[in-house]
């Protein structure tokens, strides 16, 4: 197995960061700003574990975000890897970042989650790396356990494993022990220390409440308070430094917690707040005087040791990994796989079966004309509804995973949608074929099957399903709650059906400008296809009398759609164009960077 080596050094040099305070929405202006980091310096070598310690609001996460090039706001100072500026692209290729919230795709096992992580490795090397990571993180016993059944400790280690599979030279972790019991926290820190020593990976992690038993595993420590550095350096030198400035650690005290409390503002009263603030300012100033800031890099290694093209898998390879991950999740054994298969294959045919129960006895008389008109409305509405329900049930987890993967630069939104549609569209075609077989006997005489007319029905169902699906995907890019997306898309499609389907209201009663605008909706063309099937292919069984009026099919179509003889070729082309065109538009939409307010909203 490839070892990273011991010649990598991560440096943060005189970092000042001003963060933007969220103003509460996308349309409320830029908001205010606050100084989050003030002259921070740190150094991490390969194989070392460094802890960033501080209370809530001290700047721990801001520092990690600055190093990983994810921070919003303005930043001054240098972040270097072996003397080279650590750009966003270089960090994505050579380093890893484990955040507090990490989403896994349900239905996959632990081993599958690691195996389907995009890396430059493949085949035997990839399998060997996965087995090694499982062993190093004590996950071998749960390798075949599905991720939705992992406890918090196992899930946290799996999130670390997803990064270690990529073989990073530096790994950042945002409070990895938060929410863990003492034994699990000790196990995690000891595993990280052993991994750092074994692979040569430098580890930089933040801790809020460190226990004394993790002290031996830390090589370096950085104490932050309100963005200022109280101490940065080796853990052994830390005890000597504080002893030398008059703050020795009592023998039975946890040195990490003791000096963390020393670096925390006491807010229990106004007097204590002022006293502790003055003391911390003095400590920050004292450390700044004793560690003068140089104008150049702390480490003078050349940039040639950091190859820029390392660790970046190709776009095709990433697509294959996403596609296989989608298939594995869909066909997984368990509730997740069964739910996915039910939604993708059975939901639409089941909905059409309900229509068969209600409309099976509809005849070709005058009353049947209006009943079939209602049937067409229900077919379109149920196709739209099934597309909405399937998408808001299955896609949000992929959207969430995509939002977390964006900063890592592993793949683009277009790659995700190509992989998702590569699985979704074949399933929707199969589901639409089965649904068409269910609804066919109601609209047509089953004794005289017509392949072309069946194709019309299939296109109407499939394009309606896919259009609703793609509309939901578009809104899920900017709306966090899937239920809100369902309501929004439903409103849009209900208005479209009311105006353009010719079922709720005939075209004859619409204003001319509204009739023209309906040409820009999918519903008009899908409804025209279904009307052609229902009224042009069957003879009317009706005898006119004084009290019974028998409308002619051509007259009925002209009143409802404004056309006595719809052009099925145009209807088919337009229906498919709307569905496929919206899918292509979504790929372009997902290529644009998310606004900051949207990223903040989707972040857990």
C-alpha cells in the first residue's frame, strides 16, 4: 500500500478572516461582517495530530474553512502546503475535510460506500485500499452493514474512511468527537493517531470539550479565543510555556480542559466577563510577542513536491461510480431498496389501475364522452402526481449528498443528473409501458390492438411523469424542504391542466391570448394525444332523440382543444421535447454555483 511519506508540511501564516453574518435570506442584502480570526499561525507535519481547541464561537470552524478554501468573506494571510500556496484546487486534490454532518446513501453497505467513492485507484488497488481503511478504522466487523443502521460512532468513522480512501496528505475534521460517549471518543482519537503515524497523513481536528485520555494522542495544540491565538505549538512545550508565564497546570487537572477554561471568556457576570477578557487579551498579546511573525513562509520546501494532477479521477469514472451507487441503492435488500423499486416501477401502474376500476364500464354514448374527458384529466394529473411523489421521495438524499460534495470538487451537478437520469429514465419507461397496458382497454377497444395508438398513450404518460420529475429536481436545487417543492410544482401543473388540457375548461371559453399561451405548456400536447386516442379511434354508440344530443368526435375535439383533427406527430414531438428539454436545462442549472444563502440553507 502506498505510503504518503513524512515530507509534507501544512502552514497557516498570519491569518485574518472577516466573516459575513447571515442577514436571514437571499434578498435581505449582504448583511454585516465580523472579524473571526486575528493573526492565526499554525504548523502541521505529516504523521502529526493537531487539535484546535476553543469554546463555541472562538473561530475553530472558521479556521478549518479558511484552510480548506470554503470560507465566505475576506481572508488575509497565507496557507501553504510544502511552501506552495494551498489553492482550492490543490486542497481538493491533496487534502480531505470531514464536516460534522455527513450524509450517506441509504441501502448501501459500509464497504460499498467506501468502494463507490471516486478515486484514481481501481480494481485490485481500490479493493485493497478499502480493506485497509476498514481495518484501520475498526469497521471490518460492520463492512456489510447498511449505513442507515450504523450508530453515531460507526457513522463518524465511515465519514473519515470516505476521505482516507482518497489517500489525503492532510485531513481536517470539524469536532469529530461531538455527540460521542467517552469510550467512543477515545477510540476515535486513538484510531486517528494510529492512522496518522501509519500512513503519514497530517491530521488537524477541532475539539470543544477534550478529555484527559486523548492528551497523549495529540502532537500539537492550538488554543483560540474570539479568533485570537492563546497558544500554538507542541503539547509537551505547551505545559512548559504556560508554566513559564505563571499558569502551571495542577497535577490532577486535565491540561487540555484547564488551559481551555483559561482561554474562555467567563460570561457569568459583568465583572468576571471584563476580568477574563482582559486576561485573555494579555495572553494573546504575550504569545504574539514571544512568537514573532515572519514575512516569508515558515517552511521553505519547493512546490515541486505537490503534483497538481494527483488524486483527481476523470469525469467518466466519477459518473460510473455514481451510476453504480444508484443501482446498488435501488436494488439493495431491505426497506430502502423495496421502497425505491416500488416508487420507480409500481406506483404509476397502481395509480392507473385505480382509473381502470372507476372507468372500466364507461361506454361510447353521449355520457361516455364526458366521462372520458374526465378520465384524460385524471390520467394526466396522476402521471404528474406520481412523478412528483417519486422525485421528492428519492432525489433529496442525492441533492443533500451533492451539496456536501460540491466543496470537494469530485463531480459537477451535470454529472450527478446524468447518472440519476440514466437510472431513472429506464425505470420510468418500463413503468409507463405497464401503466399504458393497464389504461389501454379503457380508451381503446382491446379486440383491435393498434401499436401506433399505444405509442401515443405511452408518450403521453411517460412525458408527463418525466416533466413533473424534472420540475421537482429544478426546484430542489434552491428549496430545502421537499414538501414545499411538491406544493410549488403541484400549483404550477394544476394551473397548466386547468387552462391547457381542455378537460376542466374548453378552449372555446378562453381568451385568445390565453389560447396562444397554452402552446407553451406540455399539458396541451399530452392532452391532445389522449383526446386523439379517446375520440378519434372509436365509433360513437349513440342514437339522437329529442332529449339526447349525440356530439360528433370532431365537433367535441374542436370545442375542447380548438382542433377538429390534432396532429399527433407534433404532439409527440412537443411532449418529448418538454420532458427531455427540461432534463437538459436542469443539467445546465446544476452547473451554476449555488448562491451563498442557498448553500447556507442546505447545510445541516
